[in-house]
C-alpha cells in the first residue's frame, strides 16, 4: 500500500512567527485537531486546536513554542505504523518527515483508515469471532491451527484487549461452520466472548436450564 500517495502538501504549515489570532482563523476554516508549525521550513511540532484557543491572540506562536507537540512519522513508514501513531497521539493529522527530517506534508486520518478498509479483514466476507484466554496460555499458532483444522482461513486477527492477565483476541474468519470452530476453541479452553446464533453449545445450555427450571417447579 503506497501511503506516499496520500501525503497532503497543498496546505502549507504555519510559521512560528505568525500571530495567534491568525492561527485561530486557520483552525476555524479547517477541521483538524492539530496543525504543523515550522520555522524557516524546519518542522517544530504541532499546535493543537485546544491549546490555540487559550493563547493570547496578539502574541506570536513563538511565545508558546513550549506547547508544541513534536509527533510525526517517516515517509517510508507503513500504513499500520502510521495508524498506530494516530491512535497514540489522538490527532486526525500526522506530519510526515523524510530521512533528513525535512517536512513533507501530512496524512489525514480518514485516508489512512481507508487503507485499513481495503484489507481482507474488512473487505472480505466472513465471520467475526472474539475469544479470550490467559496471556501466558494463548498462542497465534494454536489459534490458526484451530481455525484451519475446521477448513477455514484466518483473514486477520489482533489483540483487542488485555486486562487482568487475560488477552482478548478478535478474529476475522472466512465463511465456514462457525459452530464447529467455536466448539473447538472451547475444547482448547478459550472463552468465547462474541455471540453467535449458530452456537449450539449455548442453545443446549439454555434448553437444559429451562428444563431444569420446569422440573424444579413441578
């Protein structure tokens, strides 16, 4: 995936020497959470919209250089690294520098998310399954073996949560008999977090529970 095609460079960064009021006007016109700031074409960092609203309008940004956030990605970074940077910095733009630290432009979050949308994890038909197991007990190779032993393929998986020494893994699986896969995961001591209509194990439990309740009420 060629992320370089998505670098925005037709909107110039703002100079550290401009007045705060002019920077505020820029944020009024755009929908960005941050905006790149440079000095003589050297990238200094990003100023956030939340901060710019609190600065004195007649001062220049140079008076508030301490508030700039110095995050960026490299031109050669892959889309997943870039997406991770977006998540960590909670920004909807990400400045891009080359190997010589020269400012190249910035990525917009929507463009990088579009890259994610085109992956088989989202674009291919299949089933979403969420399982959990102890952090020291699960393995990706075991998960893949469980799925492939049921004549299915892994379209993608990631750790969606870690809490109290338990890892939660979200999987995208090619169209298959999800019930058999669920039962196999249970045999390997995985807890099934997601709900599935085809899950006969839970259906049988509910049926037995209703039967027991009816028996006890006799």
